[in-house]
C-alpha cells in the first residue's frame, strides 16, 4: 500500500529535526568532557540544557555558554557564522548545481554510448575526480593558471586568491570568484554522480518499457529525458544527500585555499586554538546544511518513487 507523501515528509522532518538537536548535543558533551569543566552527571545535564536553550531559543549558538576563556576573537561565534553563511550557501549551491548537472550529462553519455571515445574520456576523468584531493587541485590551479600568480599561464576569468565579491556589489566579479571553487568542491560528487547515473540509466535503458517505447518510434532523446532518467534518478538523489559531509569538508578546504570569506575557513584555526565556542557554532551550521539536504533528497525520492514513501525496498 502506497503511503501519502505529506505523511512521509512529516515523519522524515521529525527525524531530521531530532538530528539537528542530537548532533550539536553530542558535540557539546564531548568537548565539555574533554575540558573537564563538569563535576558530575547532573552538572553536565544542566550545562547541556543551558547550551541548547542558548542555541535554539536565544539564537546565539551557545556564545554565552563557554564565555571567553577559550580563545579571544573580535567577533562572537554567531557573528562569524552570520557573516559567512551566505558565502557558504553560494558555494554549496554552486557546487551542487555543477556536480549534478555535469554528472548527469556525463553519466547519460556513458549509458547511451558506452564504447565511444567520449565515454572512455569520462571514465578517466571520473577516476581522477574520485582520487585527487581538492586542496591539492585548488593550489595547483592557482599556482599554474591564476591571474597574477600563474607560473605556466594566466587565464583571465579564472578565480584567484582573495578575489571574492558579493553578488550585490559586483555580479560579474562574484561569478568569476566562485565558479572554479564551486567546480573543485563538487568534483568528487560529480564523479560519483557520473558513475551512479551511468549504472542506473544503463539498467533502465534495457527495461521492457524502454524497448516498447522504441518500438513505437519514440525518439531516443525523449525516451531518456522523459522516461529513463526519472526512473533512475532516486539512487542518484540519495547519493547526493549521503555525500553532503564530503562537500562540506571540501568547502572548508577550498575556502582556505582561495581565501573566501565563508564560515568554514575558520574551522582549522578554531581547532588549533581550542576555540570550542566557534567549533560548536560551525558544527551546528554543518548539521543544518546536512539536515536540509537530506530532507530535500527525501522529498524528491518520495515524489519520484512511491515505494520510498511506503517504506518498501527499492
């Protein structure tokens, strides 16, 4: 029996909302125990409730909980996250669009023409995308080709260090500053989407309903876009949600390499200086992104495949 989509989404939302509370709570408990600032279980529970109240009801991400004895900053943890949140969102959104768009196109090429030269090139690039570390790729692109830095040649529209501008200030400079970081951040997901799409789409193209459509004279492009891709999209969507933690890791590394003013570029400094307040704020922001991505993935999967919202195996 097929479950209703609103009921399925309500159940998923409740679980993910619980996750948004549990992850920062576990992180808080871990850091508190490491610091050794508590005298017993009841004191620990009281500190946790104070932190959760500050985070969810006072919207200060726990800034008053740890005080200023961890590391002195010119801004509060909340201000650091607020100032960099939109930048993080732009980079994540751009990385997702590029990774999914290019991954689906490359995977479709491999599924439709598996023995072509283009398919073999995609296979090699996919292997590189899965294996090359993003930090090294970003540094290499800057040292070899960035304007004013490149030792081999300078590509005029290539992103460079410290070139970020907000879209409201200079839209063209904004696009120039983030397109390469977005591409590098999404490289791993792009390669994974390519492989998953090629595998799933290749299986769907061999199904009976596809052969029936071909026998009726339906054009191959219409078969792929209208029938085969939607039928094979659910596992690809799940793959995107599962890899959000990898995207956030890549985001932090690339913000450091390109000196982009996002929040996650401070994670290394916060860890080195034992700035627990800021680490907690960044953990909360990362959890928020992961929860939202998983909820959207669940919604798309439930819409595409009734078996998902009914709890049946795919």
